[in-house]
C-alpha cells in the first residue's frame, strides 16, 4: 500500500476540518459543533470463484461542522474522503487486476427540521467523485440526496423511514431505509451502524452498554462501492463495483460524551465484484468467498 501517495490528500482534508473547527470555536458560540472521524480499514483475502483472490486496505475520513439554528433545526457541511487500495493475485476471472487504487472525495449538506408532535425531517444532498487513480474526474461524479422522516418517542426512542436517490456512475439508484434508535432496556439499544465506520450505515446493530464507558454490539449492513475505472486498465473508462454484506462485532470505548474509539471485526459475506463498460453494460461478474474485515474508527466532536 503506497502510503505516501494518499498521505497528502488526507492531510489536506484534515487541515480543512481543523480550519473549520478553529473558525467555529473562534465564534465563541455553542451553536457550532465541529466533528471528525478517521477510520483505517483492512479487508482480508476473498477467494474468487474462478480462481485467485483479492484484498483491500485503506482509510475513511469524515468531518465538518453543524450549526444549531434553534427550535430543533440544524444545518451542516460534511467533507468525505476515502482511499481504498485493492490488491489482486492470480485473478484469472478477469485476466488481469480489474482495478487498483480507488479514491472518493466530496461533500454533503445535511439539513434537519423539527416538526410538531415529535416529528422531524432530514434532507441531505451530496456530491462525490469516486474513481480509480487515472480515471476521468468529469466522468466520476456521484450525486443525489436522502430524505427521511422520524418520530421521537418518550424515553428518547426514535423511529422513521427514508429514501435515497442517487445518480451513480452510469446508473440511477433509488432505495428505502430505516431510521432506528430504540432502547430495549437500560443497557440494550437497536440502532443504525455508524455512517463513518467501515461497514456503512445501511443496516442495523444491537448494542449493549457496559459500565465504565464501554459498549459492544453485533450487526450487519449492506455496502456498495461503485467507481469509474481508469482509461488504461482492463476496461477503458469502465465501471468497477464491489458489493457485500459486512457482518460485524463492534467494541467501543467512550472517553467522553464527545470522543470515542470503535474497534470493528467481522466478515463480508455475499460478496461480488463487477466490471462494466463505459456505458454501464456488464463485462464480467465474479462472486468471492467470505472475507475478514477489521477497522478502527476514531470519532470526535468538539
């Protein structure tokens, strides 16, 4: 993994986040809340059905700032950066490695508004560029939004529904999702996975809270990584995609109410790799066996 290659982009993103945080604190108002998360991740060997295997290592960086508009309303800006380094060995299914280093960078503008009777709505438009190194940036745009509504019940429980619509690379996706934050007792809670973690937020996890700031949970999520391929690879200006279901355990240490470290360990099941041409037509599809996945996520709010 070429750390030198992506160290500068990560430092640039973190520098921008620290500048936002500094500006927020400089305003001397509690209405501002900067946040940041950094997640190194490693996905171990997944054996391909037609022979060979692959693995992936990388880093996921999220951060930005949100502002309390009053009355339960908030607005924010979030910056995203991912670096994923894929390594293929004897990938006879594709004839050669279908892709190598992949990067994603962009931003979202989450907005939430309080309604009557405990209801709230959240709207989050976003734009990202998701591409293999050497791919055309102009052909790598992923944009769209999520819209959700949720009701707050007594005791802090929250339940709702949402829909996402995205113009992905040579594909439009529309999908529903659940919004869940439900306490099953003094220590048990059913929630959506952390958006900043290595699994993505599209799933559910059951959490147990210990004494002393420790928590443990088990969960599952559905993850799709879809990106533009370079013009010099297996399929010029094509599309690469990895899908799978990470089933995971998470151990969390809360240092304060605003700062936590999350340890992830699990396995990606139902995995599939897909290569499409520049128009989005399938060229090759290959399943892979369950692959281990581990991650470490630091999340801080300031």
